[in-house]
């Protein structure tokens, strides 16, 4: 057994970095780096030594990594150094009730990066402070999973512009108070990445970058306990190479999983990460976090080492580019989702549970599961936040906990089957027009695609469609965290089936809800008689009311039970203000009795309609009505 190597002392490391880079002691970049090393080196060293400490070259690895990190700090543009300092002195800046996210594909939404820049005035009109661009990096031309198969993290996809266009866009956004969000697709690369090509060609330096097996022995052993993520693409977790060998591919066959048990992989990806940070990225979306560590006999999801890898990356960022924060993408069991969220790991995270339960509640008209999730699973560490969303570019998966559901006598498996039937319109009377994703008849597993408008009934002109859309948004805007809009949804864009004609997209139904920018819908956004106008005007009104209301800052929520099974309730408090949120998830008027409001004042101002309501005799909520009641 190898012994863990004694860590080199920090003072020695500092002097070695300075010697290697000729940094002067009073260089301001060095001074900031030096100070951040004092704070974060301990964490970095702890995480990395638990992964790689037995490697005899560990101390050299650490020194090389930190030297490189300092070189990236030196290359970091001056205004980002200023941002680093500003964000370090105000670590809760993103808890503001003015934070609002949007997400889009550059090509589909605007054509290219320069044209996207020209849309900044619109983003400001909407109120965005955060813009997530789907991966803009170089990728295979046809099969690239919407850019999630990266061939180089240092070049953009030439179809949308150059790396300088991207840098320029980041700067323009930053000047307008909009933070750029990009993905760190660190679980895998495309099969056209230089590392992949070198590895497959037998270059010894890259041979352990990916997981390659000579025959099916090991793949069969692993497959026994793996979940199939894209069963339509290939069964199990592996794909066969032309030479007959097998390679680990959690997602598509052209997305090759990186091997993080190899410290060279960590170091190589750390360099790509800091390069991305220096583009001016403020939130790095940590893609597919659950999958980055593998161990035989496990599901190879959410292993403790996956967290260690992320915390090590995080510590490095705190040292070299601290304005950048991490956003977790873990679409897994709710107990596992929260494990990625902490000041030392991912400071913000998608909230897939709230997302799934919003749709569940629309289908069942019963708030029980959502109410329970908000009361028991919502509150986070005050330095972290949820990113609340109605839907993303990905499928909707029913990732609620079976243990939670059974408390209401709901059987998880059967209920998921019902939800899939309901949302793909195989259930009589359903308003929704969704499309199945990765329907797996062997396991009964299936997920769901569709734009918000199509899932809410607009495609079949259901009279309540726009109210349903606004109801869902009223929850993500008021429950605490950063609300995120899939751009296009705010003007009620419908499903688009044209992907079926496109090679490279046809087999992936998620494209049904990734439509092109629809000029006509945006033009009618201020026409109250068009569905897009109803949604846009209603939504921007909610966004503006929220921005004015301090009680919506931060993430802390207090449950508020009503006595009506279709009416959701919770309270948001600040020092100066208390707001009670109520939402009727049914198409019928719903009454809450006076008992519910006993502890509250007799009247309250609804911040959405600006009307004063009497609580004394109880309240009746109109179909799909939402109220933000100021009750302080
Ligand atoms: C993430 C992305 C998804 C992609 C997958 C593989 O889950 O959101 O779109 O298919 O990772 O990179
Ligand atoms: C990724 C994929 C998503 C899938 C999930 C499974 O997030 O994008 O489609 O449901 O992984 O964990």
C-alpha cells in the first residue's frame, strides 16, 4: 500500500509558484491570489489528497495545478479582478429579489452571438439579470446533443461566431447588469475532442483519460447496477468502438465519459474551467454532476467522490476566479440533489423537485405533494439558492421521492405512469400536449417533453391555458431563489415538430420544446388579446411586482396550510414585510374558510392586483388565481 504523501507546506508552495512565474510580492494579482490561498488552500488540498493523495507525484501535481491557476489569474481581465473583489465582499448578492434568469440556444434564439447581443435591450425589458447560453463551444457538426458534446472548450462553434464575439457579448451583458452563465461539461467530451482522438489512437499520455475496455466483461459487470439515461441511443452505459473495444458513454455514443480517477484529467479540465471563467462567466453550470465518479457495484451516480471532485474545482475557483459561482445540475432523487448545494460546492442548483411537482399539481389539482416539498425540502443554507424553473431545455422527469408520495397513499411507480399519460394526452380530458422522451418499455420509465404553453393547454386552445402558465410562474417567482425562464415561454411559444426533419435531432424529442425564435409572437407581446400578449404582460407584471417586494429576497419559506386541497400556501418574510402566497391549482373557484386566516389581519393588500381583500370571512379564489397578500 502506498502512503499518503505529506502535504507540502503552503509557504513552500507559494515561493515555488512565485519562482516559476517571476511574480513580484507586491503585484496586486499575486497579493489577491496569496490571500485567497490562505483561505482556501486547506480545502483544496484536503479534497485533492482524498482523491489522489496516494499518487507518489501528488505534490508535483498540486504545485503544477496551482501554478497554472495563478497564470490564469494573471491572464484574467482587469474588470473581472474588480468583480472578484466586489463579489467576495458581498457573497449574498444573488439573493436579491431582482435576480431573474433566462436561457436560450444562441443559434435558435438569435442566429449568432452578435445578433444575440442586439437582443440585450429586450432582455432588459423582460428584467433579466442572468443569461444562460446553451453550450457555444466547438462540437461535431451533426450529432452534438445541442452542443453538450464538446470538441474544444477554447473554440466556439464557428456557425455562431468566434471566441472574441463571446467575450464581447459577456462584457456587454455585464455592463447591463446581466451575468453570463455557461456550462462546464466536465463529465464527458465529444469523440472529436483532441484528447479523445489521442486516446483512441493509443497515445500513452491520454490512455487513461476515458474508460475503455477490451471486451464486454467489465461493461457487463457495471451495467448490472447502472441506470439507463439515454436507452434510445444505446442499451446500458457503454458503446462499442469500431475496433471492437467498449467505451463508457453515459449519454450518447459520441459523448465519452472522462476518467476522474486519473489526476491528469482533473488538471486538464481545471485549465479548461479557468479559461471559461476568464471569458467573464459568473455562473458555471456544472453539467451532469451526478455521473462524474464510477465504482463497480454501484449506480455510479452521486458517489461521494463526485462531490469531492466538484468541491476541489470549487476551491480552485475561489482562489483564481472567485466571481464565478457553481450551479448544480443534478436531476436525481431530492435527497441527492441537496447534497451538491453548499457554499463550498455548488452555491446554486436547479430545483427539479419543485419543477416536477408544479406539473404534478396541475395534473392532479391537489397541492399535497408540492406543499410538502416546500415545507420540508425547500429551505437551504442562506449563502446558497435554488434556481426555480417551470421547464428547461431538457425533459421533465418525475424525480419526487416515493417515500414522500406514499405518505399520501400515492404509489410512485403508478403515479409516474399516470403523469406520463396525462401529459402526452393519453388521458381523457387532459389539456396537455406533450411528447414522450426515452420511453423505456422494459423498465416502464419514461420522461416528458413540451413547451410550457403546449403542456398548459394552449395548443388545443384550452380557455385556461395562459392562466396556468402564469400560475406556474407565480410560484417560481415567489417561492425563493432565482427564477429561470426558458426564453420563448414568456410569449407562449408552442411545440415545434420540425426537428423530425433534421438529421442529428430527429431521434431526440427534447427538440420539440427547443423552437426557433418566433418573431410574430414577440411582436404581439403587448397585445392583451393575443395569447402571447396575455402571458407576456401577465408575466412581466409579476416580475416587476416581485422586484419591488423585499420579502421575496433570499430563499427562506414558511409553509402555510390552507383547508382546501387545491390551494397552495406559503409565507415569505423580510424584516419589514410579510407576504402570504396563495395559488388555486384548479379550474373551479376554491374557498378557504376564515379559520385559515385567524392569525392574520382582517384585510390584506394583494400585490398582484393591487386590491385590498377581506380575510375575515374567508377567501374564495377564482380558477387558477394566485394572490400575493401583504399581511404585515
Ligand atoms: C445535461 C444537459 C443535457 C445533456 C446531458 C449530457 O443533462 O442538460 O442536455 O444531454 O447533460 O451532456
Ligand atoms: C441529465 C439529462 C436528463 C436526464 C438526467 C438523468 O440531466 O439531461 O435528460 O433525465 O440527466 O439524471
